C-alpha cells in the first residue's frame, strides 16, 4: 500500500512537464507496445491458420489416396477369394535378367544350362 501511495504521489504531484513525461512513459509507450504486440500476434495467428489449412488439405489428400489403394487391394483379394483364383503376392517385374532367361528358355538352338 505504501508503494502504491508513493507512485500515485509521483504521478499526480509535480509540475506539468513531469506529469506529461509520466503520461508518456507510463501510459502511451506501454499502450503502443501492447497494440503492436497484439498486431504481430494477430498476424502470426492468421499465418498459423493458413498453415494448418494447408497441412489439413495435404493430410486429407493422402488419406483419400490411402483409402483408394486399400480398397482396391481389398477388392482384388475379395474378388480372387470369391472366384477361387490363386492369390498373387505381387505382379511380375520385367527386368533385363528375366528377359534374357526367358529368351534362352524359348530359343530352340540354345543349349541347356547345367
């Protein structure tokens, strides 16, 4: 209470120049600081909202793609199960070595490799 009373005396009492100086140092400068800080935080909030929207859109696109892949995979396995076809783990890959071996097996003039 004593500290508050001494602060009030210093602000209220004194010459006109001291009161104007106290108004600037204890009133307007903090007010401008709070206003600028609020403006900066507002801009950061807008940036955060835009960033969250972008992240959410990308995650949604990824989720849709994942659901499409999983549904096609499940559909293939269910249709194979219903028709009685054997399960194929992965599609055959065509590589240079596989083409060379296939050509040798289909060639009539090739000797068998032992």
